[in-house]
C-alpha cells in the first residue's frame, strides 16, 4: 500500500491539502509493518490541487491514501475519483499519523481559524465509524 503525507517541511503533516506541494511517500507492506519512506515529491506550483486541472495525470496518482492536516469538504471526493482516500488529522508526526490510521485512532484535524479561502470545510474523518477500519489493523495487537 502506498501512503502519501502532505508535508511542506518533510517533517510534519501540512495543514492545507490544496496548497501542499511537498509530500512524503511511504510503502507499507501490511498494517503492522513499519512504513518505509520511498520518496519525496516536491511539485511545481501548477500541481498544487487548488489550481490543478483534474483532467491531467498527477504525480500522486497511484497512491492509495493521502494523509493531510486539513482540507475542504470537496477535496476527499475529488481525490476519490483518482482512487485516493484522503484522511485529515491533527497528528503532526507523519509516522504516528500512519500508525494511527491503521489503528483507526487518527485524532481529528486541528481547528483552522486563519483560512484565506471561502469553500466548505468538513474536516472530519473517523475510522472508528468506518467498518473497513474497525478493530485496528487486525494483527492481534502489538502494532
């Protein structure tokens, strides 16, 4: 499974998915395995999703999950059409966010009071309510 994490500084989860141009890319062989960083994307400005033309291929195509700090309500649906599940979280550490994703325990996104745009914001995502993620990773504990 390929997981990308929006991270402008390659150390922490970036809060604004639509403006993100840098991503950490991980490969995870199973939910209990340690994620392996397989790449870093530093995209040209035209590949930031705020202005990206969805009719073209995108460097994140082929990623299964995108972890972000926050996003507008239409962003997950937009990326779902590309086959990418978007999850938003307040967890700032990329590896902890990936682990929490598999455990079904991602903390909710942090509040965003300084947005400079005017689209709907539905930041919630709760794996505990998602049957595909109930019960954590299913490896019998210890993850």
